[in-house]
C-alpha cells in the first residue's frame, strides 16, 4: 500500500512552517546551560583520552563524549562548533592509529606494541608518556569524524513530500 501523495503546493506550505528543532535555536536557557555543559563534557573527554592507556577510558569513549558535546552545541546554537567537515578527521585518525602500530612492527617488535617513559618538566613535574596515547588519539579522531558525520546527516534531513496523516 503506497502512501497518498499530496500536491506540491501543500509540500511548499509545509516547508515554510518551522520545524520542531527550530524552536530550540537561540533559546536563552538552553544556550546558557549548554555553554557550561559543553565545557565540562569536553574536559571530561580530554581526561578520558589522557588516562585511557592506564585506566578505563580511551579514544573511543572520549570521542563519543566529544560528539555528544558538539551535538549539544549544534542544537543550542544552530551551527557547528567546528569550522571543518568532521569527515576529514577519519582518514587522519586511521593513519595515526595505523602508523602507531606499524612503527614498532618495523623495528622488530609486535604490531601495536606500546612504549612508555617518564618526562620531568618544571611546570608539571614527572609524568608518564606512552605511545598508546597516539593510538587512542587516532581512534578519537575516527569516532568524532564518523559520529558527527552521522549525526549531522540525520539533523539535516529535509522531508520532500507529505504523506497521509502529516499535518
């Protein structure tokens, strides 16, 4: 059973009406709350990324948290916080993760073998560095790129025709 088609005039009239998501754009409460929430979620994502090679977390969950923060920003403000197409992050993340695994292999060690050490600076004192962070950063870029590409594609869906029951 095919849906009943409506005339083009009805489709044009429906396109001129505001969409449900448009009511949230420039809402003063949502805009104000989203600034603080955006900052907190991004800080939490960076913590997850930084600690991911030694504790629960890592590039995947940090990427998901960042995607959530960026979607919140887009809903609250009507535009993206990024000035580049998020799909461009995917090949860079894949290349970084693959290179991180390939370098130890080329040096005669197992693929994806992580190396670590300690670095001391006057500002931070002694802290541990690990090459696993580079792998996690690559995963982070892939997840952010793919997640935002999917979310933005769903946000920008414009129905082109009405079916029976649409008002």
